[in-house]
């Protein structure tokens, strides 16, 4: 157990609906990353936070995606107007700034029908 | 941005044999190289890592080597066991972001 939890673990939604995922790192983790992983591929960077500041967002990320980390603790990732191509595993990883290691949560598997 | 390539995509070995997975990276500024093991339906787990000022690191049956000049690093697993069967990902850390390879599915046959 890495101490990083994600909720929900599975989400099935219809195309066009909005979804929100949550990630809870341990309190010491001031850096938090979101990734997307599709079958047979490695995690793909989406965005990352240091404390409450969103420091970078992937240029490939659609404007339909938004993430927040309002108090520097938990984070949410929202996808608006979901599309079938959004179906994937969404992984959160956390660690300490200045310490390279990051630890993954169990992921949220999104299926868009 | 950084580009990480990983080979082979699948690897099948007999129990007790060694397995080697190789990755190359493009940006010489990358300075940290972790390896993750991901079992089916589970989260990626960090199994070993290496920093750019080190050439080799070992932890029991696993080792990682880094060649900065050639920009490649490798994972070595000795005396493989069936429980080593999983997908393995390499990654490179560059300017606060991790770039992952596409994964190697390792199958250890008993």
C-alpha cells in the first residue's frame, strides 16, 4: 500500500456526461501527478501539482479536462462532455518535491459508452 | 519533450533464466530512471531506480544499469520466478515530469 487512494475505482458513463475523480495522497506528498493509461501503453502525463499550484498541463490535453488541488491535499480530475476515446485508466501518483520517487494510487477505470 | 523507447514489448523466459529489458531516452537532461512493475489490474509499483550519477544498482535479484553516453538503461532480473510475470515499465524524469516507455510483458514459464 503506497498510501495513495483514488475514488471511484470504476466509473461507467454515457458519452456527453461529466465525470469527476478524486485522489488522496498521504499528507507529506506535496507533489501530485495525474496520468492516463490505455491498454498496452505506459502512463501518459496529464498534469501535476506542487501543493495547490498546478505547475504544468500536457499540451495534448483537451480543454474538457480540468484538475484542481484546492488545499494542497486531495486532488480532483474532471472530464466534461466525455467521449469514447476518454475510456482509460486514470492514475494518480504522489511524492515529495525534490525527492524523485513517486507512488501510484490504484487508479480509476473509466468506460464511456 | 523526452522520448522513451522500450524493448522488447513481450518477453518469455523459463523459470530460473535471466530477463533483460532495455530502454533508450532522448534528452540528456533526464537524471532519474525508475522501473515499475504492474500486475494485471493493479497499480504500477516502483521496483528499482537509478540516478544519473550512478552506473549500476542492485537489489537482490534485480539490477539496473545506466549508460549516459549512449542514453540507455536496462533492467536485469536473475533467477526469474513465476511471480515475476507482469508488465514492466521504464521511465525517465525530465524537468519535473516522468516519461514512460510502452511496457514489456514478461512471462515466466514454470
